[in-house]
C-alpha cells in the first residue's frame, strides 16, 4: 500500500531550508546562497522512501517585508503552513526566539497545525547548547517532536524522515514516482542564474534582480540552447552585473551553465543579456510577469 505526506518546511532566512530540501531529494531542486531571501517562490520537491512519497514545500524565509515582492514571499509562507500533514519549523541552535519564529509559532497556533521542530546546524555548536534551545522552544509551543540535524552533513536526516513517516496517509502518490520537483526545467535554469547572481554580487544588487528564460530549445545534436534576460532595478547595477569588459556576466554565465549541464544531463549553449526595469519589486504587474502570482 502506498502512502503520501505533504510537508511544509519553514523558518527564517538562511536557516537551511533549501539545503535540507536538496539533501532529502538527493539532487539540487532549490537554489542556495548565504544571502537572505534566496527562495522567493514555494518550491515543491518530491522525496521517495520505499512506498512512501514525501512532498516537501520549501518556502521563502519569513522576514519583515520592505517591498511588494517581500509581501508576496511572506504570504507564501503563511498560506503554506495551512492544509498540510505536517509543518517542519527549522531554527538555528540559538537559545533565543526571534520575531520571525514568534510569527511562525503564532501561525501554527492559528492553523492548529501538527509541527516538528528541526534544529539545524548542530555541527556548529556543542551538544550541551542544544538542551537550552530544546527547552526554550518546548515551552513556546507543543511540537510533536524535536529533531536536531545538520542539513549540510546529513546528520539526523534519517531520523527526521522516520518522524515524518508518521504523518503519511495511505493512498495514491501525489506525483509520478520519477519526479523530483514540479518546477519546469526552464524555471530551474532561471533560478540557477539567479543563484550565481547572489553568489557573485554584493549588497542589495542581487536582491533587485529577476531572471527570465526567453528561449529553451533542444537542437538536433542534443545541445540545449538557452537565452536568458537578467533584469535589474538601476542602470548603475547593470554596469556592475556586466562588469569590466563583460567579465562579471561571463563568470555568472559560466557558473550557471555548469549547473544547467549537470541538471539537464547534456551540453548547454547559454546566452545572457542584462536589462533595467526600475522598481520592479514594487510593481504588481511586473511581479506577475516574473511568476510571482497571488500578489
């Protein structure tokens, strides 16, 4: 008999939600970056363990929004906490509950959600410190379980899956067994470019970028031709993204192409352009154009 469970993964920015999602899937389906607000949309990832299918909803980091894009991202988190079999609330091993965590706990109360507390990055602290964190959060909310993990090293992930299996319901799987995500290939390729922008650029610039794939076509020789437009908010940012004699844009393109080829399993011919769309993060029309719906 097959079973399935719908699981939302939520937490503050940079807590390791996408790293955990990729580790459980075994492939890169969500981009990762040390910069906050890397994930903008809810990403669906599919994990198969025996007859059980876990559908993970990787959400943006909960934060205080400063733009309409930020509002959209926070709403994605709030909506994703409701109507799932279990919520995985990820926190860092710090004995302090911040406003982001308080907001999530309040949302768990509102929705009467079953929730597991996952304490990530345990490879960075002494184990004695974890007891303080566990005690603090256990007083704040009645979590069904507390699981310490390291998404980076894989420590604790099997225990987490065993716990999540308790929420799986008998019935058909939500997705075909060979799927690992519901994201179209062109969307993942766009996200890979955005990941490299976050890696290579400083301060606010990468957060003001959006990536659109305008061509995605497989040639007769098996090479996939991809054309990408990178949108930024200021002309000065465009110059920084392109770099001296195009060096920065070339670097971003080469890094993205390498990951695209690994993901698609074939050679990629990638072309990139940079255009300016001022203040697009506060334009509802532009947000919809870039795939940020329900704004």
